[in-house]
C-alpha cells in the first residue's frame, strides 16, 4: 500500500466513463459564466462537487457581497459526487467504537451526530431549494454475512445507545435476526441485519441544483479550466496573504484559496502526496430480476472483507425500480490495493465488473428470478474517491499556508459529511476556529499528516468463499 500511496497524482483525466446520473449532462455542465477569468476574486474554490457547491452556498450566506470564483477541471460535478451510488447513509455504528478508542467519546458522538444531521439537512435543503433530485428519505438495511461483524455491530449499537441515550435519533437502530432478515429483506443467506434511517438521492442533480442557486447569486463558475498549480502571489505577506491559481486561461489571485479537490488534492499540494490517496470505485445500474419485490429501503451487504451498497430508484422517477449497486473492492487481492493511487476513472476493473454483475442475483437468491429481456446491466462507470490515513476527512486551514483551506478526503462517505463539513469550514474561515459542534478529529492538523497510510480502514483481508459461491454458475 505504501507504494500505491507514492504514485504521483495528476489532474482529472479527459473522457472519463459517463455515470448513470450524468446521462444526459446538465445544461451547466460546460458553463463558463464569464468569457474571461477575473484577475482577482475574494474566494477561489477549486472543485465543483458537493463540497465546492456547499462551500459556495455557505459563503453566500455569510459573505453575500464577496466575489466567488469556482474553477473546475472538467465538466460541472464531474468527479466523485456525480459518480457515487446515490446513498445518504451513515452506518455510524460501524466506526463508533474505533472513533471512541482513538478520538475519545465526545468526538465519537459528535461524528455520529454530524453524519445524521448531514443526512437530514441534505434532504431538507433539496426541498427548500426545490431541487429535482429524487430526494427520498427512507430506512436502510445492512445485511450481515460475517459473525464477527454482527457481534461487533451489536456491541457498537449498545454502546451508542448507552452513551448517547436511547432516544437520540443518531443512535436509533433496529436489530433483525437471521430469520427476520431472510423474510423481510429477501436475502436468504443473511446472518442478521441492522435497520436505521438513511435515504437515496441523485447527488449529481442535488449538487447541480445548489450550484444553480449559487450562480443566481453571483458565483462565477468556470468549467474545463484545470488549475495547474497554486503558489504565493508576488510580495507575499503572511499577515495579508494572497495566492495565485494558475490556469491555461490565465492566473487569478485571491486572499482565500479553498481546495475541494478530494482525491486530486496532492496534485496542487504536493505535501499531501501519500496523505490523501486516490481510490477508484466502481458502480453499476441494473434492471431488477423478475421475482424481486419492490424494495422500499436501501441496502448494504457486509461480509468479512468488505461490502457493497445499493439503492433502488424510487417510485415516481422515470427509472423506478432500477438498482444502483457499487463496491467489489473486497473481492480483489490485498483489499483492493490495485485500485489505490491512480485516477483512472476512464476505465473499469474487469474483475469488479464481473462481480457486480453477478452479486445481485447471488445476494437475493431465488428472490431474484429471471433477468429482464434487455439484460441486467443498464450502465457501468467508475469514479475517484479521496482516502486518508485515519479514515476521516481533512477540513480546515492548511498548516504553514495562511489563506489556504481544504475540505477533502471523504473516504467514500461524502454524502453524509460534505454538507456539514463545508458549513464548518466557512465558519472557521470567518474566525470561529473552534466550531463547537464539529468533531475535532476532522480538523486539519500537522499531527494528522504524520500518520502512515494503510488503505481503507473499513476493508479487511480478502477471502474468497462467499465470492465463489455468489458468482459460481450465476
């Protein structure tokens, strides 16, 4: 993994795979709001995904008269946000005990509550801004195939309810027995399951909607304008810093440079090489089998060496019933090490493609039935996540770079962290350096950068038994 972390990070590549959500692209996909770049902006945000959009949204509320320039290397929302699985799902119990051990009980509770609040506010904001993004709050179910994961999950849920209180909605879980999971969730091989509040959404449409709101209030969005480098402006003064964003269309200066660049951050900040490491994820959209009942919950399938995550497109959408499922990293050698370090969202891993194709019928067994006449796969694509050594994002001011902030490395969980992290970052930039409700473990510090990168913390050493059974003869 150390070698994968050392692979130099480049700019986002041209001609990436097209995600299900980006087909067709939105009308602002290639927007350049002004013909020329300004020479100066009060704030420059690099990246137009959910982090960049949420940062702009919060800046408008706090600094309505400021000039805000957003620079995007490719099309609008072309990175991880426009390529994810459509889940607003925290699964806070999966990391609560580890967070308590490493960061203390107070921060473990804050992280869980942050994730829950982020889910609630995402769906609330989609309603407030009237964004057409199929926002669907609903339950989710984690189907467990590993006895240790089941026992550890029960232990974590008990600890959350003990320390947070049984009435805290962020600690509200229902535990299903194996028989209940098989009957209620249509998963014949389940050892048990956990049910809790989550949701589904088109993150692409949600973010596009936020950006259109920001554009109406003066944000200058410039797509297809990759930032090739950042450097201190001439006559740099640390007490009144200015930074230059360098592009082929010209350079722009700012007093406030914000990187919402997730897995690509090390390209612009070389000191982040090996600290934020890109990871390619892969997803498919599938037509459901003929016997599969309508599913009103989202799913995860958790086994010893990893997991898959799945939503079903809700009633009222043109593609109602379509399954969107991603994952498969745990089916690769060395916990998916081959997918770390590179930014190749222009292609797919053939082994993961085969697995994602076959696993849906495997998970649901006889409840799947026959494939649709048109075939199982509607679309398949990949995307680049940003992963960190401690499994948490970096939010805040960069050490020894006054005027530069980052909001990046969401470890595949951006839809339950980005919105609130952006809010906290803007508060920090406004002088509130200790945002009371925001977990200290997520704030950028030089000490956090010292930790050695070891891959995704929620992935374990691979085993092949379940993979072989699920895919054999299907």
